[in-house]
C-alpha cells in the first residue's frame, strides 16, 4: 500500500519535470528559429545594401 503511494508520488513529481523540460526545449527551439530568422534577414539586408 505504502509502496504504491510512493510510486504514485514519484510519478507525479516526474510528470511536471517532463512538462517543464518539454517547455524548455520548445522555448530553445523557438529561440533558435528566431535567431536564424534574424540572421537570414540581416544577410538579406546586407546583400540589398551591397547591391544598392
């Protein structure tokens, strides 16, 4: 009985951790995409300026 309750508590603690990890990974991916977009935009602007 007590072992089952401890297992449920551990599972309950693991779930928010997994959700937080997932959110952090998603945030990092979004940040990476935004940075890549900014770099591409910067390169395009530089190219346009050079072409003039």
